């Protein structure tokens, strides 16, 4: 998945004699023995009615083999008994294994997570024979009586790295390629009554060098297995082309249909092809005779026009059923099959991808097959939940990273509307990208070709598949040019992409960079690149991340060629487990007994949803940025807003969508209303809202928030579901202007000793040291208010992106500066209504000084003014600038006027709107899977922390603040200069409220997690900063002024 700097040097000396003497599983020229060619996912049915429904279980010619199989696990291939596959072998002591199922989630072996590498030392084509987990399977089955005289096929949907197959003790064949189907003709091996299927499944083989994807390495048959039977003459395959004419109006349909005669006599039969709409009405039908010689295969071509069909797009997933029926001379159905198809046209014109003539933006995500409970065994419930979340988050495209996924996934994407980039099961990342990659070696070429062929042949009839991808991070050797040429010749209706071709080589139709630098993107956005630019991976979502996501899309919308990308990635790949104390946590690489195995730690925790398919904080920014209804402020003073329909094929109708506006004054709703607007697809319209007259006096600000919601339910979105939102500040806002002070001013009482000052105003006493201490105590609240006085702070617990950019080293001076500071009392200024004490802080380890002025006001409040000044140009950027303090745990009611309700940062805040928000302190932190910085709020004007009786603390900013209130100290989340195998369950929450009151905090970043910093505008390198806030004690029953 991710780009790595260091390359693994491989020993790649091979000879022709080698292939004759080595085992199949260490021979790159052997990857399929007696294996059928891949074809579309089709099943024979006894009638057209059953074929139209296309429910496998309803076919009399289908038998599932899923369920419990006899099983024995071996630590290495050499330990497998020589004759376990024979009928007479005694397997009574064996256990059982579910099929589909991963060994590691059923008590056998250790799950290994690596980003790049193979789970064993690299020396292609060899594996580590001493650590070569192998599963031996046995399954009894019976052939139905009505299958007599028919051909019988054994079909594995995938899920085996390499595997031998036996039937009744006789060797049937061998397969590699864990993510494409393996099908065998087992007719010659069958007998009446009970039959024995035996499989030897290897976790590793030479094929592992082509399957070095960033994922958990698991063993087992993890997709469905079934039998099916065909007549001696059968529908072998078809390739449908439901195209559109040049005006994108009428359908131009053509299809080749391949018929095979297995028999020893010639046949004369009829083939009928029909297209049915969703009501079952035929909109196209043709039949043609076919005469086949014995043991022959032949093809027929059907073609014609379908007038004004309903078009397929991700927005409008209109499908038709293509029905293919084989009949005998008496017009009796021999067998019938079907596939759902969609009329649509994918083109590249003028450097842009067009769907049905429209330039589409691909709001995509990368998806691995994953189930937090079962590993890589994914069922329909998990798939449908993913599609529901895609629809909620406005995701319209998925890259099947980095392999073909289950056939059911494609059917669901066809039905519900998701664009698919379908990727071959091919990644040799751990071998590097240079001339020594196996893609350059002749003995590996056929294995490369096999993977693109099997991808395309299986999925060629799916409307949702719009691009083919040759693979991922596998260099760009000679094999990839041949793969590209074959794909373009086989399917002229779809573009082909390959990231490793970059902008340099001919074997990609799309510039599909991964993680381009921001500078290169800015340069490319200004050019006419001649090809579409769609990032195959971007916005690496590891840990507390997804910063600058709005910036990505603001830039792409200015570009001719840029049309979106695919976030890395969808899931955080963690498995729920318990530690020795019974505490639950999400396991990542190195957990689950894998600490001494190759592992890449928490690099698998890099998704936008949780392992169990729930939202996390940065999920919300995806929904906001990807939304299909946009808002712009046209003339706020007069209530004029532009509503933009970013759907390319779907109008916004008043029947389907409703709109609401809310006007907030200082965070409080003062007016609201509903409005309607109908907008054609890919268009915009101005609306005028009936806003009240606004008075922009000092200390007042207004925000307008606009929302769109569903008025009608869809399969996945209920009535009222919020689909889009926008927020606008009025230009005349004057919130931070000086306002008149309260009338109830009191005299400030001053006491002084040799060591300290003491000041009392309005019943609140502040104590200050004269030498090496500043504010030392606050008294006068009903009970202790501040358990640890405010202290200058420049440091945060490094995020995963911080670790990637080496901030844990390069910026660590700011931790020292936060811990150790020399304090000097400078002066005192006394006025009738305020007394100011001036201190200078010298943070240790950095050439800087900080002047802090504490002003005791006559109303009992304390204003803290901080002035930072660097004394050199050589200081690294700060993690943050602010103050850290601690309150007793009972002050756990947190209310703030700023952005919320979830955490937000300077480069990830557009999804969090300005308002007055409230919650418990303990609710403010998302438990990132490796503990790190969390819980921040930006643009905070004021906030309060109170106990159950309403007593507590209020802080108001003289400018927007960055604030967090949690039960975790920075050192709880900071592992030091190297990451540790640490989880949220390892950290005990503090019995205090840990409060950070900052001017700023560095952005979390969002380009990648192995080198890039946040964008420059979200870094803080200034030589001088100043900010101020005022602290007030809240007493029970007081009417605290929030401004």
C-alpha cells in the first residue's frame, strides 16, 4: 500500500533446470494445474424464471460445500501426511474448520500484519520451509441423482495462497492466486454415493511474492466453495457490452456468447439472448442457431439497439437483466443463466474521465476485505453495512485494494451504485521497484498475465466496474506492459490504470499517483496534463489524521484533470481482544502473539471507520468534503446563498430534499427557517433566505448554518437524514471588540510578603511568587478549583503522522521547554480597577522568551496575556503554544462556545460547526488505537468546567482559543522517541481534568504518515505570538456572563 524508502534486495538467480526440480509452490512458472479458465460469475438454471432470480440456492444444479470440514493444521509443509487425501486415511482425531474461515481466528497459527514484506525472509521464489503453515482439509459430499450424466465442477471463489485438490484420493489439480476463483472439472473423479474432497492449503508459496499487500497475512479457505453441474452442452461464458450512442441517448447492445460441447457427438441447438427491464419486460431479444462439433467451443454475437434505456451511474444504478438461454431442437430449455447489466459509457476525452458524457468526481476510498470477528471472511451483512456508510458519507467510488473481492460485492455495487476500480491481485512491494523486481523476469511473466486475465474475465459484465487496475506497487517491469496491452485488447470499453507508470510510461490511461506531495499537486493542478488525474491513494488516515482534506478538494476543483481519489483507507484493521486483566482493546500488528513475528505495528490502523464499522472523529470530515450539495455565500447581508447541485445525473427535487437555515448569535439560535429549491443536475441556483435584521454591535457575531436533508427514504438513508451542510460567518462580526465591564466592580485588596503577593477581588484571592514562581494559588471558590496551576506548554503527544515526519525527534526540544522554564518576576503595575504582574519565562533548550502578564481585575477575574518571542531564526515549528493546568475531577461538565461537537484541529475543522456545545470531560477523547493527541476543539470563544452543583471555572479568549479538557496528561499518550506496543486499555485515566488552553496547535496532517508534515499554513514557525484569556470563578447561582 504505502511507499517505502528502503528496498528489500532479493536473490533472484533462476535457471530453466530449476523449474523441473522444485515443488510447485516454489516454482513461479507453475501456478495452475488442470484449472479451468476464469469466466463470468454465472450459474446454470433449469428454467428462465430461476435464471432471472439468479439465486444460487434455487438452482437444482448447485450444491454449497460451505460449513464444517475435517481439518488438521501443520506448522510446515513437510509435516503433512503423505496420504491424508486418501479415502482410507484415518482422520478421526482431526478437528473441524469452518469454510469459509481463517485458521488464525479458529485457534490455529498466528496472524501476521506487515505493510511490506512477506511474513518470511525474501528470497524469491523460495519460502521459509521451516515456517510454512499448512492446512489439510477433508470434506465428504454426495452427488444428487439428477446430476447423472452431467459435467460437475468444483468452484473455489478464492481465499487460498496455493492449494492442491484431490477427489477420492486422485489428484485433480493445483492453484495459486488467493483472490481469484479456482475451478476444476471433477467429473472423471466422481463415483456414486459419498465422495471425498481433500485439499492441502499453504499459507505461503512463491505466489506470496505477488501478494505483498498491506494487510493481515492469514491462512485458510476464506471464500465460498461449491459444486455445480452443467449439461454436456453448456453456456460457457458471455461478454456483454451495453453501450450508449454518441448522444448518450440510445443503448447500443452487443454481446458475444460462448457455447461449449463436452460431448462426443455434434449438436444443433438454439441460443436466445434477451434483456429485461425491472418490470420483467423484454426490451431486446434475439435468438440464433449454433451447430457444434464434438468437443468444440464456438461463439455467437448478438447486437442491436435499445431505445432510451435507463442509464447506469453510481447516482442512478439502473440495471437490466441479460438472460441467456440454451435450447434444444424442440425449443426445450437445456439451461439458462443471467447477469445484471447497466447501459453506460466510460470514456476519456480531453484528459477527463466521462461517465455517460459527464465529468465525474470520484469521491473514493480503498477497501480491503475485512471482518473484525472473522478476519478476511466477509458476509453480506458486513458488505451492506459498508454500502450504507458509503451512502451516508457521500462516497461514490471504491478501489478493490489490492485484489478482486467476492462476487457478491460487485453485485451489490451494481445494484446500489458504487463505481469500482477493480484491481488485480498483484503486489510485489517488498522486492522494490527497480530492475530486480520479478516483473522483469520471463519466468514470472505468465503468473503476472494470469492475474489480470482472471480479474477481467470474472468481472467483465459488471456495470459498477469502470476501470481495471493492473495491480499495486509492483514496479513497472516488462510484464506490466504486456498486461496493459492484453487488457486494452480484451476490453475496449474501460480505461486501464497502473500507479507505477506515473506520468512517464504508456501503460496507464489515468495518472493515478499515490500520496503526491502538496507542491507537486499544486503544480499539476495548474497544467493540462493530457490525462485524467485520479489518486489511487491519498489522505492517509492513520491515527488522528485527515488534516487538509478540504484543501485537497479545494485544489482539485480548480484543476482541469484532477477528478478525485481514493482515501487510504476504509477500515482500521484491528481485532477486538482482551489483555491479561480482561480489558478489551483493538489488536494490531505485533499483538495476538505476533510480537516476535514480522510486523509493522499499528500501520494497519489507518482507516476512516472503526474496525466494527462505526464513525470516528475524522469520519465526519469525509462526509462534509464529499457532500454532493454545496453552499456558497453570495450576499450574506441580504440572505443570498448559492446552492450547488454536485450530483452529475440527479436533479435536486423538492420531493426528495428539504433545506433548513439557522442563524446563531454568539452561538445561540436566534432565528431559523425552511426553504425549498429545485436544481437541475450539475447546476446551481441562488436562494434568498428571510433573515431578520442584524445588529453588529461590539461583542456580537452571527453565523449562518445551512442544512440539506432527505424528505424521502432510500434503502440506506432515512427521512430527515442530513446529507449536506454549510456555515458562513458574517463579515461585520465584531465579537472580540472591547465591551463595557460589569458594573459590580470591587476594590482589589493587596497583601505582600518577602516571598509573594496576594490579591483579593470579589471574594477571589490570587497568590503569586516573586522569584521563580508566578501564579501559585487561587482561593475563594467553594472548594479547590485549580489542582495544578497554569504552566506554559509547547508540546503535544505525537500523532502517528508526527512520528512519520520525525517530529518526536525534531521537535522534542519543545517538550523540554514545556517541562523546564526559568521564571523571573519583572514588575507590577497597579491601577484602581486592575493590578498587573509581569513575569518573564525562559524555556530551557530553546532560544526564546515568553512574557506573561497576569492582570487581577476588580470583578475577581484574572486575565493572562502571553507574549512569545523567538530569539533566533533557527527554532523548529512549535507543536502548540498555550498553557496546561489541572482541575479536580468533579469539574467534569464541559461547555464551550466554539467548534464541535467532536474533536477538531486547525487543518480539520470544516465539519465541526460553531455553536455552544456541552458534554462530559470523559466523552471528549476518541480512544485512538495507539494512544496519541486527541480531544482538541478550535475557534473556542469561551468555555466552562463545572461540577454537579454548577460551581467551577470559566475562561474567555481575547481571540479564538484551541482547547482540550480530558482525563489524560500529555505524558500518558507520549511514548517517547519510539512507538510502543500500547493501547488505550493500557492507560488509566487521571483523577483530574487536564486542561489545555492554547493559542494554536499544529495541524494533524493528512498527506501521509511516513514523512510529510502538515501543510505549511498549519505549521507555526513565527518568531512572535501573543494571546490572552480571562479566567473567572463560577459560583453556584451566579449569572455568569458568557461574553
